[in-house]
């Protein structure tokens, strides 16, 4: 909730990534030279991660189990000073929980609703997502590293494995394997279909560190770093070229709905002109809500069929329901009242595509006391 409200769209993911990196660095430092300050810092990272995104819970569970399996890291958690970590982490979490109770915001129910069991779930779909996460995110990294560093590698300059380096490698490897496999088994056991390949990011974030730790032990990599960096630069340029192509030539055959090229920002001036500087907007679903929030950061965005969490109420200068953002016009649209609905036709900036694509959105103003605007 804190992460969600601190930015118009994805700050909560960025904050979680920082918390994961901070947790790992602090754990490694604690293993080498434990101190009260480091234990306090670990508590701060845990609090930041938990308050940023629930994905941190999965990471923390995996890294905790992995630490307990590695003797040198196990001592970090069994030290009496871990009470400092728990105390530092507990303070902001308790304060946040009090705020949730006072504001009657049930974020835990909302999360449970997303991952709940589904009668239509198919284990094959879950396995497809699991395979897609490995193939789409981890294997390309391993493939490029293997292509550059393994052929004709004679192991020159390899560093002998010490107990300290081996412990870190074992920890990272265990975290990746335990996290991904336990997540798969848990989702299958719950009968949920709410699994996305991006959910595995929390376990794969440390994969580059692990891969290069293994390369350091293997050796033969020093002279090939420039080649590796060149390939990364070529890939980055390729990604930029694709993004540019989607913008200048948003043909459905190239990019489908071409969401990144849709001129959703053209909603903002109309919304502010018609509904004021602090509007409440109703979206059809979570996807639409996220895109509207990105396009109109001044707005409080709620969802028609809200199952749990709802952004806190605030004074509003106007209220309206927006349709046509994600699921098409009219999916959850209220009955049209003649003369009140605001139709918006927006042509895309697509200099290479003729005729130009066009989006159609409708804003239906609603009374301030409408149930949807609460």
C-alpha cells in the first residue's frame, strides 16, 4: 500500500528490488563481521521489503530457508542479536498495521483474493508459466554467458574456492532453486491460477551474481569481458529498436494491442478539465486502473468490482467512470445518460502507419454520492 501510493504506478517493485539487494548485502556482511548496527540494518531492509510488495515475503522465506541450510549463514540467524532485527522490523510494520485498521483497509484480503483457489485452474497452465519464467528470464542469461565464456576456456586466472566464497554460492543457488520450486508446488497445492512469470523475479534477481561467482572460480573470463559487454550493448540497442518500432509503426501484427504506444496520456487534460484537479475515476479492472493511474496521477482510481483493498477516500472535485482502457468500450459501463457521457477519440502518433490507429474512451460523470465513488 505504501509503495503503491508513493508513485503513480511501479515504485513498489523498485523499492522491493532495493530491499532484496540490501538484505543480501547485509546478510553477507553479517556473516563476515556481525554487529548490532548490521542487525538493525537487516531489520530496516526487511521492513522496507514487506511494506513495498508482498513478493518480498516469498524472497524472504526462500533466503531464510537457504541460510538455515548453510552453516555459516545459519549462525547469523541463531545469534541473540537477531532480536534487534526483529525489533527494528516490527516497529514500522506495527505502525502500518494500526493505520490499516484505523482506515479500514484490508490489503491482506485483497492479496488473498488474487492468489485464492480457482475452480477453473489447470496445472498445465501453471507449469507453462513456471517454464516460461525459467526460459524467458534465466536461461537467456545463462545462454549468453555460456556462449561467451565457456568455448575454449582453459581456466586461466581461476580463483581457488574458499569456504567463504563457496558458502555464498551455495546460498544463492539454494535460494533460486528453493524459491522457484516451492512457489510452483504451493500454487499447484492451492489450486490457484494467479501465477505470472514475473512473480519469479524475486528469486532470479541474484542469478547474475551467482553466475559470475561461478565464472570467477572457473577462470578464463578476463579477456572476454569486452565481448560480453558488447553483446549486452547489442541486445540493449535491439530492445530500444523494437520499442521505437512499436511507437512509430504500432501495427497489430507487430505488437497486438501495442499498449506502450497507446496515447493514454491524452485522457489527462480532458479529465482535469471536466472533473477537476482531484478527481475520482472508476476503472473496469485492475489492469485498467493501473494504466489510468499512470496517465492521470492526480486521480484517485478505484475499481468497479472491488474485492478487497480500496484507496482511502479523500475530498474529490468530481467522479467519473472510464471505459475503453483495457477491456474495450462498454464492458462495465453504466447506462448512458444522454448529454452527460464524454467521448474521447485519440489518434495515435504513428508516422509510419497509415491509416493511423485510434482509441476511443468514454467518461461517464457520476454523482459524488454514487456507491462507485465512495
